[in-house]
C-alpha cells in the first residue's frame, strides 16, 4: 500500500510563521519588503525540508 504524505497547508504555514516570527513581525510592522523576504525564506525552508511541495512554494501568494 502506498502511503501519501500530508503536506502543510498555507494556513498552517502562516500560523507557524506568525508564531515563530512574532517579535520580528512586531518590530517590522511597516517593513513589507522585510516581511515578504522572510516569508519567502520560510517557505523555501519548508519546501527543502519536504513539508510543502514545490508547487505550493511556487504558487502561494504573499500574505504581506
């Protein structure tokens, strides 16, 4: 039987991001470029760790 991997949803990824980067987001409230770059780095890491697919990485819109 083939096992199917459960990948993280964007909602889950964003929830974790907001928790982990809480202070960063607070300190950079109006720095949208920094927040977008950090989100891109976060999703890149998730993809490289196999937690999201390459399709998710390439197609998720910016939440900031």
